[in-house]
């Protein structure tokens, strides 16, 4: 029973990402991105996290290729093993719009998402998970052969 429930929530999260059910939340974050005035990625990160800091952790599994031949379709899977993960933020630092996804999880749901990103160029991917009001993250640099944002 538990395994089928877990698969159901994973499929539900994937469906939400594919159909854009979280687009109103992402739209609000994108408007913050367009309003920034060249303060850089660290300023955007501070705005999205409301000034809070984050700590590096090994409790977030980030599965993304080291080399992406086509930046238009970069597969990524993330899983938070942190207790009570309520949301996950995925950033591609060198994209025109660095906040690639913001996913919210209902209480009791597994913190798992699998999607495809567009990447403009070789860039670090930063995943930040919110757990019990604190932020934790992990990152990995992906080399892109052909950019996919333009």
C-alpha cells in the first residue's frame, strides 16, 4: 500500500509540473526576476528566500547529467529526504530567468520531482528545499553544448 501511495504522489507531482498547475506561484516569482535591476543572482536568491539563508546538505538528491548536449531539454530529478519538505526551488543561475521551478508539497507528500529544464549555457543548478521553516540546498554544474533558451 505504501509503495503505491508513494508512486501516486510522485506521478501527481510530475503531472503538476508538466501541466503547469504551479504556474501562478511561478508567475509571481518570475515577476520578481524581471523587476531586479542587475543586482545579480545572489540578490534574486535573497528576494525569493525573503532574506533567509540556506545551508548545504546531502539530504537532497540531485540527479542531472554532467553534460547536456541540448540545453532545451535537460532532464532533472530531485528528491528531498528532509522531514516535512514543504517546497522546493530550482534555480539555473545563468538563465535569463534563473528561477526555473517552484514546487509546493502538501503535508505528508514525498519531496520528489522529475522534470526537464531549459538551460541557456553552462551553469550551476541550485536546488533549495524548505523544511520546517529552514532552507537547505545542493548544487551541481551542468555543461551545456547547445543553449536552449534563445
